[in-house]
């Protein structure tokens, strides 16, 4: 019987961690009661969500004292993300909540004046102690971070700090190690093979720091090494034969022009996701593109896709399509929060909200710009953290001759409309582009950010499937409007399109679908080209 325990308090995706541990040949059991913590020979605490909800949950389950006793006993303890932060005294995130206070210090919010917050993506760690290679941590690798709060590095924390990371001009504690305690701010279970090496090191560790703890002479900053992310997107639906397939549209039309107008079939979702992980994609996004059709919650086909994908894919997984309140045919109502919870428990790290975000913004504007706290965005962000909520935008261009012709936010475009119009606004659509609404993208993204969204997935219907490059004007405009990360999407056809989007806009990530599915441009070629052009990317063999 395994004596390795997982301290899961029910928030977020711990399935991926369990899958990673299983892949490494170990068995892990969930902590079900306070006694389990005391029985454990090794304990992992993958804190997910927010500092306050994590601590409140530990308190309500009577886990705090056993956890402190466990750590004091000298048995190996690993904390991940919030699992690291809760060891500290307090956090800006939940000022009235006490942490475990094992390390004296405060967790602080990143400054978003000059950078996107959350800090989301792959970044380096710089070791602050010599000789501690035992955890498999390497200064040459990058690891997956996703957080808005961090512990700023100060000399007081030198003895605790195994490694620091720089984000913008801020240096924070990214790995702590002292005695039997080892914690990472990044997610090893989402950091590809580099992360699996770290998990394996912890699993093999006996909890004794037999390594010298000599502080490095040099404590100067590592450089900010946050890489640009390359995301493979899988649009999934059932074809006319009833099989779940990855498809791809041209401007959202997924049916073949000939061949009886069949739904294009480009492969199986789980197999393709696995292929993209092995080829070096930094994230995988699944979009259930016919989610506007009603389906009982328990039958959602993407739940099984996620469960199976998370067994072999160790980078972040996003699921979109149908994240909204759902009514089963028997009348049972499931809130969007419940729906998202099912997906997180099945292996998703983020949920992407499309149509429901548009409706939520419409209600916000109708209600006199008041947040109600009850939208899917707000409820999911509160429970699982802002970083778990992506807004998928499906806009299309509407040309006007002059800004006075519309009340919407317009841009002057260098690509005039059919009648030579020099201005355009971007209209939001719902139901996979089937219906346009009286909301522009600028309104949508700024309000969604207020509601707590952590990232924007910015599609463009005019560009989708055209292979003609990203809509740089749209991406630049949106990136300037929000402080959260923006994923550029729609239109990638060549490696040059990726460098163009990163050179001409501050997009944090670039997503593509068709060119990857049709094997026209492999992920590795994109990354090699970006690297040759001086753009930081994660190496496929990281
Ligand atoms: O409204 O919350 O249920 O979510 C539905 C989701 O399904 C939305 O994220 C919406 O973008 C997506 N969707 C709906 N219909 C389609 C369709 O294509 N008919 N796919 C669709 C949107 C766009 C991108 C695509 C990029 C890159 N697909 O995801 O992958 O444009 O493509 P490219 O590189 O080949 O140009 P809800």
C-alpha cells in the first residue's frame, strides 16, 4: 500500500499530477481525513486556486495541525504553487487569512504596469545554492508558471531559497528547499519532461538534505526568460457518422466544399494532442465547437477526451465550448461553475468561455456597469483563480467610412473595406460565429478583465483558416486594452507569421490549428524560426 499521499482539497486540476506520478511508476493516495496526513511517509500539496480558499479549506477540514506536525516530523514534503505560498505568513491575495507561517514572509501581487499579470508561461529558474542538482532542477530548462502572486526574493529568505525567477523587473522565490521541505512555484506536472524529472527526484528523495547548502556568490538577477508560447488548437465535434473528430474550418465553415459537404476530419483528439505535446507545443487547447447544442452534463464527450489526454500530455490543457449554465433533459440545472469543475477534475487547467462571456458583458452594460458576482467568469475565477478563465473571442470586421458612423470602438486600418472604408470595428459573435451581437471586442475584453478573466484567446473570423497571417491590427489593439495575457489566433500559414505577431504586437502566445493538423508546418519549425529571429521559446526537448 502506497505511503505517498496527495493533499487535495477539491480545487482545480490534480488529475494531471496524479497522472504524472503514475507515469513515473508510483502510486499516490488522496488524503481523506486529518489522520492520513499523520500516516503519510511522503506528502505532496498541489495548492490550486487562491491563497484564501486554500487556507480556509485546510482549516475547515482540520488539516492545519496535522500538516504542521507532519512537516515538523522531518518527512519529505512537496508544495506546488499555492502549496508553496501557504507556507508563508500571509498573502496580498487574502489579507485577512493567516498562512501556515512556517516561513516568515508575505506573498505579493505582481506589478502589472509593465507586464501581463498573471505571469503565465514558461520561465527559467536560477539556482541560489550550489550542489543542489539532486532535484533535477536545471538553470538551462524552463518550467511552467501560472500565478499573479509570488514571494519577492530578499536576503532574509536566502537560506530557504533554492532558486529564483525573474519576471519583468521582479525577482521572486520560485523554489524553496530546506531540511525536508521542497516547494516549487511552477507546476512540474505541467512542465513537460523537465517537470517530470523534478517530480521523480522528489519521489526518490528521503527527505534528508545531504547536499551542501552553500549560497552562491552571485545573487544578481537572472534575466527575464519568459518564453512566447506556441499553442496547438483542436476544434472538436461529432461528424456525420457520429465519431468525435478534430476538424478545421475556413472562416468557421468546417464542411468540405465537395465530398457531399462532410465535416472535415483531421484526426482523433487524444492522438493529435499527444503528437503536439511530443513535438513541443507549449499548450493544447480543445474547443468543442458544437457546444451550443444541449447535452446532458454527464455525457459531455470532452470529459473523456481530457481524462485520456492528461494521461500522456504534461503541458497545460484548455477546454472551451459550452462553459455556461446547462440544463439536462430531465430539467436538472448545472451552473457554469459546476460544468467547469467537471472539466478541471478531468484534467483541464483552464476553461475558455465564448458565447457566455458576450451575454455576461451585455448584461453588465444593461445593468449600468455593475458587476453582480454571479457570471460564469466571476464564479469560476473566484473558485479556481483568474488564471483558470480564458475568454475566447470570435470577432469579425465591420467596415465604416468614419468613426462617427458607429458608437463602437474603431481602428483605422491599412486594409480598406470593399468600398474603400478606412475604419473598422470588431463585432463579437456567439454560437461559433453564427450570430453577431451589438458588442465590440474592446468592450468585451475590458469588461471580462474586470470580471476576473485571466487570459484572452483572440480569434478572428475573417482570418480563420486563410493561412494569410494573424490580424495584427486587432491583436495590437486588444493587447493595448488589457493587462492580462493575450493569445493571438487565426490565420497562421507560415513560420514568418509567428515572428510577425511577436515582433509587431506584445501578444504572449500564438495559436494555430490548420497548419499543424495538415502537417504543413511542424511546431518545431515554428520554434526554430522564432529562436533564429531572437524570440525566446521553449525548446521542444526541454
Ligand atoms: O461559445 O463558449 O460555447 O464556445 C465555443 C467555442 O468554439 C469558441 O471558442 C469558438 O471559438 C469555437 N468555435 C465554434 N465554432 C467554431 C467553428 O470553427 N465553426 N472554432 C469554432 C473556432 C477558431 C480557432 C481556430 C483558430 C486557428 N475556431 O480556435 O483554431 O482560428 O485556426 P487556423 O490556425 O487554422 O487559422 P462557447
